[in-house]
C-alpha cells in the first residue's frame, strides 16, 4: 500500500531528487494494533532532518493524518515515510521553488524468530567504515551506501547484525541498529556527533536509563570496550531490543539491564498501541 503526496499511487517521477541524488530523509515506523508507534517522535526527527538539509518541512498534521490513514486496520506492520526535495532538473543546484515529495508505504512486519529477543543474536564487526560528517550526524538521510556495503560483507545466516566503526576506529552503531553495552552496572552507548543515526528507540532507552536511575555514559568507544562488556544489545524501531549473545568469538549473558529495558519498552509499546 502506498500514498504518494496523499494519493493512492506509487509511480515516482524519475526527475525526483530523492531518486537522482538521495536528496531526502526517511522514517521507518513500527505499526501495532493499527497505530504507528511513537509517531510524534519519528515526525519530530524528520522535521529536524528537513531543517538540517534545508528542505521545506511538510505540514506535521498532514503527515500524521496520512500515517494514521495508511496504518489503520494493520495488526502488525512497518510504515515507511520518505520525504525528498521533490522534482528538479539535472545538477546539484536546488530548484528555485522546492515542492517536497512525500511517500508513505506499508509493509508486512518481518517475521524474526522469538529467540532473537529471548536468547540473543550473533553479531560481527564490519570492515566498512562510516565517514565522519558532523553536519549529517544523527539524521536519517536517504544515502545509506555505507550500510549497504557493510551489510554485503557477510551472507552467513547465523549472523544477524554487523557493528560499524568510523574512520577513527570508534564504534558507532550496527548496520540497522543502535548499540548499547553495560559494564559494572553502567549503560554505555556511542556518542553520535560525527556520524550515525540517532534512533528513536535509542532516545527512549536513554530516557529509561535516566528515569530508572541507571548510570549512563555517552562517549567514544573502541572495539575492546565492547568486547569487555558484561551485556550488549542493539535496538531499532522494528526489531525492538535484541540482546547480543556472541560478538565475534566473545560470548555474553543476557543480563538484568537488558531484560529490564526490554520489559520497559514492551510496556511503552503497549501504551502506544492502546493494548
């Protein structure tokens, strides 16, 4: 199912700058019980990205209405929103009059094994590096070549995620997730000032840590910091919270902090979905 600029169609103009240059932003939103979860958070991040990329932001109430329209009746699904700078001529120069394109699409929810939540996943380190660019750090822009190439490094189906570094060898995030690890009762997550996506669930986990009195450290970390952790988990809006049971040759227990955050997040999702 698609909504392109409010109409039920899915043919994007080939001169759209999103297609030509990746000139735009996107959001990936979990849908439960016909409701797009944490929609306001997603739209706020989108508007932040629009301001950063100098794209005139679409009307927030219009986006909210279209998101709810497309999600209605879906038990579990994934809603994707793309906003581009719109149609433009050849060349990087922006059009004098920018009319953004907005595209919603609704997709089936991935059918991941329950064991990913309960027992944890296997992860690896990626060779492909994230470029340092503070101007684009945090936002979910459409250029994901770094993640595409990092994910192409393995086809082993026993490995579910790859962790990526920047060009200074600081660990940043997963190919599709944000990274957390716990050590000595303190929750750690990489600082995303140079690159990386500031995920919605990452924001929520940080708020949980503050609300429930967990120690929290946002900083630059290296490979060894993660390998020496007591617990490791990854997050995104679709997968939720996945413990990491093995990273390369290092094994981890699924510990109390990870379980608490899974429980807190499940409660927040039920509240959002009005279950």
